[in-house]
């Protein structure tokens, strides 16, 4: 019995030691790679272009590290043809959730911070909405990383939103209010969203606030619950 107990303890210690060594190697190698991530800028642009089925240009790329998670920062990202990109991002910083990514078998983000997003979405004669220069629904994007991130994300901050919706009969411009970015964080197990917006159309300008919360995994219907609200000041 003593021999069996010593064997179990020894084996457990060995497993823990191996895991600690593997974690130390992962962090050490990861820090080296992330610290030199700008060398992989061309490869990252090509991978992003392949995933989105449209050209992607990144002006600057840098990396950092927090605990076990790499942090990647991108500056001036243009998605779409170089002469007329459909979406432009200012400064984007994402933190990869290493543990969740291993569990899910796909890329999972823990946090997102974005300062500046400009886009125009146009309604065609067939009634469908598209971003000029970006492919339509005939080439669907892999949604697995997005759905996994929705289930695990911890915080999101997005400021400088400027999106134009050009419909067949009206054009609407959505802009975040100064000093009031889109926020998403975790409160009591729920992920809570707040998005104050200025809405400008042919009828003038109106301030609104979109708010919502969700809990669970969107890939599991019985596990997911979401609610979305809109507040319009002065509307009773």
C-alpha cells in the first residue's frame, strides 16, 4: 500500500513538473515570438486576407504579454481594396485567451480594445446589405472563432465608431458619443453591453443608447440567453 501511495505521489509530482516546464517554455518562446511579431506582418496580412476573402493592409504591428496570454496591437488596418477599403480600423489591441483557445481548439479572444472604426454599408437593389469592396455571402467566413470568443470574452472597449448605412431611400450615420465608448464587461456571470450612439438621418440627429446582456454559450441553444434594449431620451 505504501509503495502504491509513493508511486501515485511520485507520478503526480512528475506530471506537475512536466506541466510547469511546458508552461515555462511556452511563455519564454511566446515572449520571444510576440516581441518580434512585426517580422510576421506580411504573413498575418495574408492569413487575414484569406480568412476574410478580401485584401487586408496593416500599417503597424506590435506585441506584448500578460500572464499566459499574448497581446497583439495593430495600427491603421484597412480591409478591402487599397483604393477604397470597405472598413478602416484605427488602433486595435486584442488579448488571446490561451487556456480557452486550447480548450476550444480555435482562436479565442479575452479582451478587445479598438479606437476608431469607419465603415459604409450599402443596400443593393435586391435589398441585401453589403460593404463595398468586400465579398458577399457567397464566401462565408469561418464563424467558429467568433462564437467561441462570444462565450469567453471578458471585456470590450470600442470608441470612435463612424458607420454609414446607405439605404435605397435614406442614409443613416451612426457615431459613438465623445467619451462614451461601446463597453462590454462581465457582471455577476452576465456579459453586459452598453453602446451610446448619435443617429443622424434625413430627420435630423437623435441620441440613443443600445444596451443588452447575455449569458452562456451561443452554440448551445439551451445554455444561451440574451436580451437587447434601446433607450431613446425624451421618448415615453
